[in-house]
């Protein structure tokens, strides 16, 4: 299907969800107390993909959204950033991120041990087709991102067929967990009550940003909108220009830095766009928040949400159920560890969700998860996801060695 048609369908879905979620009708009010709006923006495109109405594999919308709309969104969401406020959130966000990383590293070998006892065929195979080798690529993706995943394929000599299966496991299991986290974002007060967490710093930052926006708020003119778009897409242009220079130079002169994802163009696009947005927050561009810069950023981010959902084929679970069970058990270990540590240190659910998604989803998903709580918190997700890129190859390699040892 033509991508123009697909984009139209996705925007109609987003408009439908937003209009019904703000409807005064009793049915919709009751419906959205149970189902978060953001979850539907993600889930409906996945259903259409599973039914064959649209195709996530054939469409280029995810590539366009992640390379062009995401960096622009990050610039517009960070224009009004309060760096001091984010730093005041304390170390719990970092603790939960590292807990999620540890959950992936040790969850892999533990999962192999479990299946070796109950269903050895699920984690068997030999040579390049050994399942443990394929799982190293999932570890690379779940701790870092696509560049780390590709690195693990080469390091552990994973066959192409097995790698294709593992990409599906990675996307489906990761997407299912993201759906649960988005649901959790809609009931965050209940979850914070269970965790007995102190959310005062997060609430204070939210109020401070909202007060700042209200103090500047005015009806935007066409000139204002043009300026917002110029700043957002202009910084994205600079990010791509810089990425096209930096990534090839490092690949040629210091290829060993690839293990830190420093040879990945996408890594540099995200770094430069986020840095540009932060730097602009110290200039007069910060006042563009008064004409809705973050709203435009959120719009672009929601298009990315829908395009990510479009890549999830729910029916693929039934094509190789054993591998998906392995992935689900592995994810369950990651989740249990996050909840145990989160409960122990009384971390707000925001830190649990963003710490997890910064590992599992990376730079494309972490700001979505953070902005589900508040647009002002999107940079927290970006910063943690960047850390995941840096740690991804090393931690996935350790995970791979451990999985090899228990296989």
C-alpha cells in the first residue's frame, strides 16, 4: 500500500483516539479510565498490520519517522527543558536503568538453563544456528540498539536465518512489554502507591514546566509556526549533516569505536539533535514554547508511536512459539528484577518504565515512554537510551559468553 495512504490511516487513528479520549460522553470516559489513549495509538496500527490491512515491513514510514520526525521532536521537546530540575530527580532513574541492564545480562543465561531442563529443543541447535548465538543479538538490541544487535551477529557468527527469527522475537516481545508499560503510565498513581515511591520531585518539575508554558502561552501566528518548524527541522538537518561527517570518519579512522555505537549514523543524529535542543533552551528560542513548540514535538512523536506499532505482527508469535516463549521468560526476569529493586528503593514508576524502555526500546521508544508521563520528561528517556548505546555491545557480549557457558 502507498505510504501516503498508510500515513493518512495512521493520522486518522491518532485523531480518533485523541477526540474520543477527550469526549464528554460517559462511554468514552469509562473506556479511557481502563485503556490509556497512548496504548491505543500504538495497538490499533499493530492490529491493522496483523490483519494485513497495512504492512510494517513494506512501509518506509518507520524509517522516516525515526530519522526525520524523532530528532525534530526531540529538539522541540527540549527547547523548554529545565536541566536543573531534571538533575534534581536524583540517582534513581540511573539505578533503574542499570537494573534493567543487569536483568537482560543475567536473564539470558537463566532462561537458557530453564528451557534446557523443560524443553531443550527450544534452545538447541549447533554452529551458527545455535539458539544461544541468536539470543546474543536480542541482548544487543535490548540493552543498546540496532548497531549493537548487528555487532553481536558478527561477533558470535549468527546465521542469517536465525538472525531473521531473532529480530522478530526482539520486536514482538519488546513491543508487548512496551504496551504493558504504556498501560502502566495510565495508572501510574496506583503503581506509585504500590511502590510507596516519593514522586514529589517529578510533580514539582511537571508543575514548573506547566507554569512556564502558561506564562508564555499565546495564539500562534503563521510566522510563529514557521519559526518552530524551522528550528526543529533545521536542527534535524544539522544533525544529519554532522552524522554524515562524523560516523564515516570514525568508521574509517577508528573502527574499534563501533562497539560503543560511535560508527552508527542514527546514534549521532540523536546525540546532535538532543544537544542542539538543550543548547537552544539557553537562548531566546526557549520562548517558542509559548506558541506550542512541545505540542508540535508531541505530534511528531505520536506519528512515530503509530509507525512503531505498525511494525508489530501479533500473529508472528504463532509461527515459532518456542522462541517467543524463550523471549517472554527472559523479559519476565528483566521485569521482576526491575519491580523488586524499584520496590526496595521506592522508585517512582516513571523511573521503572523509562529505565526499562531505555534498554529495550532505545532512543526511538524511551522518549515516547517518558513523554507518556509528561512531555517535559522526554529528555530523561533520551539520555538513558544514549547510555544504553554506549554499554550495549559490552554488556551483550558478557551476556553472550554467559549463555554460551550454560548451553
